[in-house]
């Protein structure tokens, strides 16, 4: 039998789709949800399952930003074929995404035993939710919000892409929160920081899902729950992306900061009371 049933897969797919791109930590919320459903958060099949259903959320990004992605990939291909066209920002940006993904891949592979072991603890999630909130609050308040997406550089891309390592090592910190906060610290406006967070997540999360698929299947995650969870995460994530872009165009990140602190403190309380198993 699969370690996760279809009903649980639907719930986890909804949680993944809602939280993958919001700066509230999808990994943290998935681990909390798994704990509430008595699913062992450090089980290899469970870790693999959560990585695989992220592909559904990434597919939502590919569909939502299809026109932008086609434009960037086209510029990349033209630039490779014609050196005279390599001045184009889209050509440079395509390479920057590739370069910016390398650090997180290296750390992800090297630190895999820690990520799937001690760092999978809900105590780490609770602390990271609160710690990441402080970083996000400071970045939102201190950032100048003056630079747009076309003003980015290789340095910006490398710093934003590398910040994903924080979420990798400290589940609860939030990949989106780390990348958006870094973008804000670099002076990007909220919409630009959010869009870059989406683009930077495509190769890292897709690669993680593909990498974990054999492990998930081999460790006891059934094909049907994986398929259902991935499909649900796609549908919910698409709606979440549309909402988030509208929200950050008009609001600060304060509401996310408050929410994260509340969830982190609540999680500390549940763990301390023994209601949840870390």
C-alpha cells in the first residue's frame, strides 16, 4: 500500500498549490499538514512525494508565463546561433537562470542526508518561519522598490537564485520568501521581485521533482496519489499565481509576515504540548 492515500494526496496537493509561490513556506505547511495527518515527515517516500507534486506547481508557472518563457527561450536560441544578438536582455537572463541554479543544485545534492533527516524536523520549520519573517519584514521596509525586471543583472540573478539554499536547508524559511526578500533588498519593486522568484524556481523545483520521482515510487508512494497530488497542485497553484501578482502590485508583504509569525508560534505551541510529533 502507498504511504500516502488519494485523500491525503488531494489535501497535500491543495496545500502545495496554495503555498508554493506565496512567501509562507510550502515545505513548512506540507510538513505541518503531514504531521496533523500522522504522516511521517522524514519518511523517504513522503519527502519524495512532496518534491514530485511541486512539479504540478511549476507546470502552472510554465502555463501562466508561457508567452514570457517562449520569448526568453527564443532569444536564448537566437543568441546562441547569432553572436550579434547576445546583447539582448532576454538572452542574458536565460543564462543567468541557469547559472543561478547551480549553487542550489550543488548544496541540494551534498546536503541531502541532512535535508531529509535532522533538518526535516518541525522544530526547524517553526524557527525558520519566524526567522524568515524577520528577514522579509526588513527587506520590505528597507528596500527601495525602484528597479524593474529589465534592470536586473547577473549579480542580482546569482544572489536571488542562491538564496533558495536558505529554504532548502531550513524548511519553513520559504523559497519564495527568500528569493523575494533578496530581490527587495537589491532594490527591485515587489512585482519584479515576485516574477523573478517564479522564474528562478522553474529549473530548481523541476529538477528536484524529477530527481525524487524514482525514490518516491521506490519507497512506497503510489502512482495514483502522486498523479492526483500533482494535478491538484497545478490547478490550485495557477489560481495562486494570478492572485499573488495582483496582491503585490497593491500591497506590502506585512500580512505574510504576520501570518508566518502566528503559524510559527502556533507550531511551537503544538510541538511543546506534544500534540504534534516533530
